[in-house]
C-alpha cells in the first residue's frame, strides 16, 4: 500500500502505526505535488488518493489533516499548512495562532481524514482529537504539536511518538480504515 504524501513526518507516523511495508511516493519514484485546493479535508484527501492511484495503480491511503480553532471560526482548517504562505515555518504559524487566541477561547480540534482507494473501492476514516491552544512546549512531533494541549496537561509535542500514536487523530482515522479493510 502507498501513503500519498511527501510529508516525511506523516509517513513516519503512518509506518509506526501500520507497519514498515507502507510505501512512500519516493519509494515508487513518484514526484507529484498535488495542489490541495479542496474546500474540505475529505476533498483534498480524495484528490490525492485518486491522483496517486492513477500514477501507480496500487492501493493508496491519502490524508489531509489540520487544526480547527473554534474561536477563530474553525480557522485554519484545510489551510493549516499554508495559511501564512508556502515559506512560513511551523514556528511562525504556531506563534501566529497563539497570538490570535490570546484573549479568546482556546478550544481546538485536530482532524484527520484518510481516504483509501484501490481503483474500485473508496473508504474513508476520520479521526478527531480535542485540545486547547497554548504557548509552544515540547520537543517531539511536528507542525502544530507544540501548541495543542490535551486534557492531561501535555502538548502533543511533549508526548513520545509511541504515546502520540495511540491517541492522535491520524491514529484514530487509521484504526477506522483498518476496521473497514
């Protein structure tokens, strides 16, 4: 099975959860940069799954995920990785979001939508994890992990990869897909 992402951190997580036999785009010499222009996480994940399937004709899992902040009208949502432009760093995006919720409700949700496609059948797994936005803490993880604090008082970046991969939105979505497969 192929994981349709060029994000090395996401690939690492998926392999830790599903096993090392998951192929990357690089493993298959596929160099496609799919434009994520959908209005929903599902739209983007589905687009990636179908385009990568067309390129390799192998079973594909594609993901789109992001951070949803209630008090910011569900921003950044599908634009989580791009809302400050293509050259902004995770640190810059995180600092911006922490500043935006400074005097607001900090409730947030991490959402992951995975689409499996094998040329005939499409399956969808959705996972969500609730938290709140806090100033960055922790050295693990990637993306917005340092600013999402869980009910246990730890940010996603303060968890080990083993701990995170037992509760993350991606883990929950993968579990739903596995149960359907």
